[in-house]
C-alpha cells in the first residue's frame, strides 16, 4: 500500500516565501529583495503592495533593470 504524503496548501508556499522575503528585507534591504517580494505580491494580485515594493527597489537602485 502506498504511503500518502501530506500535501502543502498553496497558501503555505506563499507564506513561507513571504516570510523569507521579509527576513531578507529586514536584514539586508536591497533593490532585488524588494523586487522579489513585489513579484510575490503581484502573483497574489496585491498590486498596491507590489507597486510599493517596486517603487522602493527603484529608490534603492534606479539602474535596476528588474524594477
């Protein structure tokens, strides 16, 4: 009989990724870190937070191509 593996809810993946992004921003706030977190928010259709993070990324590094 096959052993079933508990599946993770999609929300768990987002929360985990967001927690990692938040930690990175708190410890080393770089344009890339803000851009990456903005991408997470964009995937969740949280456009206001995404734009805020993209704006902060541009403020930190105006030459950043990703922002």
